[in-house]
């Protein structure tokens, strides 16, 4: 089923420094707060934002993280009245919006935000730092299980955004590949060879995800997620 085109959304823009995640926690840039405009956006993300471990966070394929505020009510129902859910930024997002979810957004979508041109590169692979952030064991796995992951943008053209600028969809080259469909393939329908083959051939999809899908096709095995979602060794992680 082809996803419909989308109305523009008005984001709240957030950023944050690297800091310990809790008294004895690992360094992390997951704590984001609203930052004043103008917002300068480059190939590596929002100027003034930071990530601790650039092996897994940040970089050109993860320049900006967008997370739907639409999901906050569901999380409150499932985990209770957590204080982090009282304001945007709970999931370390740079762009907090209402109106777009993983069912609405497609891999490769191109959007204008101010003078910056963005493209959806991949979904999020949640890691154990969400457990630390929420003080809840299993939070990263719950984000993965529900498919409420948010997504990343790469920056095709650097630019500047101002208050009132909306994220406006400009092109949709892969209308059959919603993020919800891709996330379902990654975490649920994990051995569907025909879909793995099709997704691995999407040129707009981040190369790391394409390599992961090709590895599944080659080996017939699903990668071990335990290190990524728990922080404990149990395999190579994803």
C-alpha cells in the first residue's frame, strides 16, 4: 500500500552536550533540551548538539533524530506517569513533532526544513542507554518491539531554520517502503528473504542497514541484539 503524502509539521528543536548518564553512567548525549534559533544544520547535524560514541551515534547518516510526540500517550499508558514523558526530548530526539509517525514516513523521503534539505536515511536501533535514561530495564527492547523508534535524517544541503519553519515533504522516491514496514522487517519478519532482498537494494537506505540485511541473506541468521539493548555482552549487537 502506498503511503500518502504528508502535511508539514512544526518541530520543536532540541540539542544537548555529552554528559554522564546518571551518577555512575556512561557518557551520553541523549539528554536534549530546546535550544534557541536560528538552528544551523550541517552534514553532521545540528550545530551545538553532541554525541558521545560516534561509532554508533551521530555522523552523516544519523545527522538528526526525529521522534513523534504522538507516541508519548502510548508510553504513558504502558509505563506509567514517568516524568520524562511530561516534555519533549525523552528519547533523545532533535526534532519533536506531532502528525508524522513511522507509518507515515518512508525511507528516502526528502524534506525541506528552513533552507536545509533532509532525507530519511534509516530508523533507530534503540540501545541500552534508553534503559538508563528512563531508569527502566527493558525500555530499549520495548522501543524496538513496538516499532516506536523514530527515524534519522541525512542532510543533503546544509541550511538554517528559524522559528515557524515547518518540515515540508518535497519528494517520496520509495512510497512502498514506510519506516513501519522496514522496522517490521528488521525486528519481526526477520527472515523474509524476498523483502530482505528488496530492502537491501534501496539506494536511499543507510549503507549500514543495507549491509545488515545482506548479511542476513548471506548467512540465514539474525544478528544478536543483546549487547545493543542491554549493554551486556551476548553477541556482536546490531
